[in-house]
C-alpha cells in the first residue's frame, strides 16, 4: 500500500502499519511516522539479496549440523554407555522434544515474512523485545559454544589420527607426527577456527557452496560406513590410551577390543546400560551426561532457520527443509545404533570413539567424513551466531553496545558480527575438552527451544485473528509438551547450569525491559492481557456490587491538558486503584469532516499519560456541544462493571491558564518517566486568550451549559466534583515541601454552606466527602497528611457534645481526623438578616434533630425526605446575600492555619429551575474565592459502611 492514497484529497496523510494492520488518518499538520522496525525490514530486504533455496539454505546446513560430531565420534559412545535400549529411548525423547519445537518453528515461520535472525527473529516478533532480546543473546551464546564444541571434536579426531603417542615416539611408517597436549590442541583448534572465519567472511553464498561439497562427502562416507558393517570381517582393534584414574586400584583396562560382525551374542551384550569412565576426561558417565553429549546431534534444527535472512522464501523453505532433515537424521541415528550394537563389543564402544575408521573399507574415508561434517557444523554455527548478533544489533535492544555489529560489506555480509562471534568462539576453545562444554551448549539450546514453543503457545492462546499460519500440524498441546520436555531435560542434564542459565536470561530480560526503547513489533503480552481482561470483565457482575467494596471510578473532563497538569496528577491520587478516565470533548460535526479528527490525537494523550506517570485511560469524543459530549462519555465510558461513578470538572471561572507542559519553570517538578527528562511533543492547542471568539471570555460554553452538565451527571446518578484553583497545585512541590510528619493538611467541610438552616453531617453527600478525603490520606505520598474536619455550630448548641458525636462517627468509620468546632453565628445572622427575619426565626426543629440525633439515630439513618431537602439548592437561594457568602469564605480562610494543601467542600444540588443556574454558579464562585486548591463534591450514592 502506498503512503499516499489518491482517494483522500483533504491534505490527509495515510499510513498502513504492515506489522499490526492499523490504519491511521491524521489532520493537516499531523503526520504518522513509518514504524522503525518496518523501515529497517524494508531496507534490509532491498540491500541484501536472498538467493538460497530450500535444499541449499535449509536441508544441507541442518543435516550437516545435526550429524557433525555425534554420527561419527559419539554414536559408539552413546550405545556403549547406555546400551541399545536406552540409546533408542534417548533418541526418541530427544527427537520428541525437538519435533515439538520444529512444529512451533514451522507454525511461526509460515505466519509472516521472516528476516535475518532465525529463532531470535521469531521469538522477538512474537513475545516482544524483552523475551526476544534475552533469548536472542542465549541463542547467540549457544551457537558460539556449539561452534567451539564441533571444532574441539574435529581436533580430537585429528589428534587421534595424527597425534604422537604418549612416549613421543612415532612408529615407523606411521602418520602420527603431530605433537599432542593441551596447548597443541588449542593451536590446532585456533587454526581450524581461522579457516572457518575466512569462509564466513566471504559470505553466505560461498558457505552454501562449501556446504554442498561437504554434504556430498558426508553422504559418501555414511554409505561406506553402512557398507563396511556387512563387508568387513571380524577383527581385533588396538585401543587408544586412556587418562589415568586417581585412587583406582585393580586390573588395568584392556588394550584391545573386537569387531565381531553381526552376532546375536554381541547384540545381547549391548542391550543394557553399563556406565563407565570416559577415557578422554576421566569422569564417570551417567544418563544425564551421555544425553547431553548425544543431544548435540539434535541441536542443529535451527541451522536452516538461522539462514532465514539469506533464503529466497523463508516461510516456504524452513518448514519443509527442517522436517526433511529431522526425519532423515532420526532414521540414520537409529540404524547406526542398531548396527553398532550388533557388531561391536562393549569395550570397543567405550574405549575408542574413532572405531568407525578402523572398521571401514577404507580407513581415510571416515576421517574425511569427521573432518568435513565437524568443519561444516562449526561454520554453520559460526555464521548462525553472526547473523543472530547482527539482528540483535540492528534492533538496537542494547543501545550503542552492539552498534559496531551493524556494519556490513557491500554484498550485505555482517563482517563485524562475524569477527565478534569468532573472538568469542576462540575464548570458549580454552576449555579444551568436548564433553566439558556439551552440557552448557545443550542447556542453552533447550532454553531457546522452550522459548520458541512458548512463543507459539502464546500466539495460539492469544487467539489473535492475524495468527493464521499455513502450517497447521500443531496445537497448544504440542507446544506445552515441548516446553515441559525441554524444562525437564535441562534440569536432568545439570540443575546448576540450568538454574544459572534461567537466572541469566531473566537478568537480561529486566535489563532490556528498562533500558531498551519501545519497539513497533507488537507485544504478545498485550494480546494475552486483552484475552484475560475480556474474560474477567465478563465475570465482573454489576448486580453483585456492594458498598463495602466501593472505590472511586473517575471521569475527569479536560479541556486542554496544558493548563490541567496539577488537577490530572491530583485526581490520579484519589482513584484508589479504581478506574481513571481522561475525557475530552472536541466540538465538531462528523458529517462535515472528511475523517475522524480524533484518531491522530490519541498518541499525544497517551504520551501525556506516560509523561505524567499516571494510570489512566483516555476517552475522546466529537460532539456539537460540550454538554452533549459529556453525556456521551458518561453513557459510554468504561466497560461492563468498570464504569465511571464520579464526574470531575474544572471550575468555571476567569483564572488565567498557565501552560505547564512547555514552561520549564512550571514543569520542573512534574513526575516523568522520560529518559533525561525529554518531554515529548504534544499536539494540544495553545491556551485560549482572554477573548478569541469562542464564547463568553473565550470559553467553549457558557455558565448555563456548565451547570446543566452538573445537573445531567446527577440525573445519571453520578457523583460530581468541581475542582478550583488546581492550576496552583504542584504535587511534587506540595508533598516535598512538608517532609515532617503532620506538616501537610487536608481540610474537610462536610456541611452544606449554602443552607445555613441545616447542619447535618450524616447525609450521603457529607459521608462521600469523608470517604474521598480518607482515600486521599491512604495514598503513600499523602499518608503523613492530617485530616482536619470542621464542624460548624451555632450559639446555644453543645460544642463539646457535637464534637464528641462526630468523633464517635469517625471512629466507627475507621477514619482518622482531627475535629474542630467552628462557631458561625455571625455568618448565619447575616443570612437571616437578608431574609428579614433576624431574631424572629431561628433554625428549625429539623435542624436541631440533625445535630442532636447524631447519637440517638443510626449513623446512616436519615429522616424521610431530609436528604433531598438538604442536598438540594435552597428555594431562597436567590436571596443569599453576597455578604453572607463572603463571610463564610472568610470563615474558611480564617481556619487555614497552617494553610491546607487542598480543601473538600460540600457541593449542593443545582436548582430545578434552570433560570437560577447563573446565580448558583455565582454563589459557588463567591464561596470558594481565593481558597486555593479546592474540591466541591456532591455524592449521590452511599459509599461508607460500618459492617464487616
């Protein structure tokens, strides 16, 4: 698909993410960047031609890598130590494990285009960069160690053929002329590794041609081996010298052994296990150690996958080539094991790993086969390791550490990766013995195989519609079986090495998770989370809600995030692990627009969420008015049992907004997750001027519509909170400025200050205030803050009694707060003076019952009809004097010593008569003037209980 679609003529830019299938449309001025991984993939396809077919690119490398050491040097070792029964059982178990992995490899490789990296590419694109990067490193090290393993096997064969005897005297006419010893063997290994390096530096094409020649040689040698079992007569074979075993007494081991030909007695003698000392290392063998050596003959299944970047059609070649090689090698291994068990006595199998040379029709043929297969396997693992390292470097998972490995030659050969791989193989060669590193190599490969099975299992369980591989001969059962089999064999081989490998992988996983940049490959964890969340959301039954488990689920309406940073971070603190949604209404009509204008704005909002380090969802809507947009969001926000129960609005006033996303002085204390405090670019509009033609004072709605939004929310049974002066709130500086315990205060005024004729503290709204204040106090950053609860009383009422009753209420609600009684006779007198009844009409009996009934009635009982009367906007509201409201405002300010970080005030219900909306809003404005960060809160549902 082209980046510009001719059907769109509205200056829209369109991009299609071929990784995820997402289609983005942007407004003018906004663009969608092409995903980084896609651009790299595209450039890689263009710069590196792919020429290898299934046979040359997959079958031959896999066959040679799987035969290698085991077929010529260790087949007798396996049968001699384990017996034929256990040897066949070992091959069955090993091939069962790798067959499960092969099925997973085939499924993943046929689900999309593959690039260089083989198993690393499959795992990283399926499980994400963390698993992919950590297991890619493990797979790289496995190939490095495996290359060293094959080179050591080749050196062992060379020394066995051409090495001088222990006495240093070569028999006359013998070819045993090479000095033997650790340092000499290391020198030979280094020379062989240099030869492999030269081939790999030339490129994959010369490697493929060399591999084909070696393949022909190996097939010819194998044919001669099978012919020799029938053509050669029984003979006695001189055994090589064994390493001395310390503290070993008794008869010395024999120096000769017999090739008997096909005999029943020989077969019967080789059926059962007889574990003995390995004559090359002097250590006692066991099932685990023999299996570790034997399993190296099965670890070559990824040799073809490692060449994925050089194949013409990886999705076609990898499944067919790998399965063909696995079936062929399984047949050859079992046939050889049977023939060896029928024709060679136990001593010969245990004491001479090169016996196939001695019984061949032409001895040099087996030597040539050993040299050829091991050399090819070493080259295969070396070039495979370099391709994995190149893929890791190109994906930038480790930053600049691997950046040199990205360099390639003019024909696309990653020569720096080859050199780095060669250097590490050289270090491994210092171990000196093949069997020493066999366990490590086997465990590394098993760990990678388990990860491939896990990747396929995750894709299958995620049920993603785009996971539809053309290879269908797998199920989640085969994936689980492969994972379990790999895990069991890892710990059977060597529990210490297995535990250390897993710990190393987890360390790499954490390192990549925290240090690597975000990738655009897609994360399987997201698909699995979606699958599980959907299942649990269906289980979340709203009919089973109970007040004991109530938590705030907040919808915060944000006009412009630039001026709302303080409010956004504060609301994040009072959500108490509940739902938190940032809502925004964009004015417009979709009928008049060419496309959805909100699509490209989501990225900026999500970047804002990451930047502020808050746990919130984003919900944007398009509407013809703010009121209708808020209604949309209240109706549709959330899912199932997770829906907002509280609407939070900024206050309607004329405060000058401040941009806290661009001004460094204002954002210096905003919490951020961005490295080096780099703030991402936002596409939010600039803050409104005082008058820009958008309505009264530059606002997008008038006071009438604002109060209507509040009334709509209460009709929909949503709690409402109005936030004022939070442009002055800075969470970090507020909390850090009060390091001492108790130095931070939160003030709560749980009385309807617009109803001086009512002093109830036990209605739904008052208790909702207490609950939110308590929730804020439970947040870790606010735990040292002290709640101050102010109890307004009139002359003639028992101050001490009212304080004690409210204290008892708080005790039963398990809320810690300091209660302060505040006389407000002067303020109430101003109210009655406005009514013209000062001195004649005092607070009614209803008001007295509200005060005195605190101890007589239940904590949550209210006289019928009282709650609606108390919560509602008073009928005489239009006669509330400005003097009374300003006096109450001064009363609140007078109690602010020291000043609180935030205040919680009682928000009365808007009047039923819409003509009084403006008066209602003006009275709230006078009441909260200059109070600092303040929340006016109205609760409509019970949220507190004393029940267990």
